[in-house]
C-alpha cells in the first residue's frame, strides 16, 4: 500500500510539472554574443521562441524531440544569426522533421529530432554549423560543456530573457545522476551535467534543444531536468555520439 501511494504521488507530481520538467534557461549564466556560438538557433512556434537548436549543415538543425513532437509543421520556423530571439537575422521555415523512432515522451529517452529546412542556410560569421562527435565517441566525467540558450534565468521566473546567454557545466557519471534525479529514469542515451561543488549552474525552461558543446563538438542536446539549478539535481542531455549513425542515415552528414 505504501509503495502504491508513493507511485501515485510521483505520478501526480510529474503530471503537474513539479518533479519532471523539460529543459526549456540558463541559470547563473552570462550574456552571450551569437558570434561565439554561431550554430545556435531559436526554434519558434507561431513566431514565439519555444526551444533552441544547433545548425549541423546548410540544410539541417538538431534539436530535442519534445520541441517539435505533435506540433504543426506549418507553424514551425527557426530564427538564426542573432543574439536576440525576437530580432532574427533570418527566419527559415521547416520543411519536415524526423523525431527519433524510439522517442519516449514520458521518460524523454531518445529525445532527438532532425529538422530539414525549406531553404539552404547562407553561412557567415554569425551563422555556422557545429561539428558532431564520432559514433560512440566517449566523453569523460568532468568534461566541461558549454550550453547556450534563451531559457528562464530562474526556475520561478517565467519571462524569457531577450539576449542569448551561456554557461559552462561539468559532466557527471550517469550513476551519480541516477541517484540525484531519482525516481526519474537516466539511461545510457543521456549525458548528465552538474556542478558538484555546490554551484547552481543549469539550464531551464526555454533551453530545450540547445547544444551541449565540448571542444567544438555537439555532444549533447538539452533534454530534461528536475527544476532549475537545484543543488541536488542534475541537468540531462541527449547523448549525440550514440545517434551519430542515425543522424547520418537521414542527413548524409
């Protein structure tokens, strides 16, 4: 009976977003110039920022599956080339998107999607693709990753910042992450990042889909977390190196 009650409590908490939150802003980060992260895009739905994404070629963008899952493609576009999500250098509509076949909308496992744009991107200093890791390329615990985005700067602050922000967060082991983020599922398809020294660096609502970049390579895509910047919780990212062959299958990249 106690176990059943606990399960129901967790279910209720998850349903109301108090435990399991999609990573939609940068907590304790700094304002960033798009010239330093030229692969960063704003994914917009009905002309409003909903997620981030990363340019991987002149036709394709990577983002989190939950950013586009069940959304009308006619209402989706990307804003690129600007430090401000509401002042785009260019807007490009999305021709179609491919959500990973094994995406689980309950656990956010395989939280990855490829966006094919209606027209090719013209590259410049403020618009450039990010390199991808090799299939199964490893990332050691403690590796420092850079995340950028237009997400909330506080868990309780619903207004998105006007200017792009970024932060660096070290990775932690999945074993440690599973303990911190229990009872939510942490799989091998995920990377976790957390400042274990007591800092509150994290992503938050509005940062979903943005890249986790280490040494110039896109190792992760911002996926989910429990709150934002909580001392005993870790941010979770889709592990791109496990999907490299899948990405190549649909993009030839």
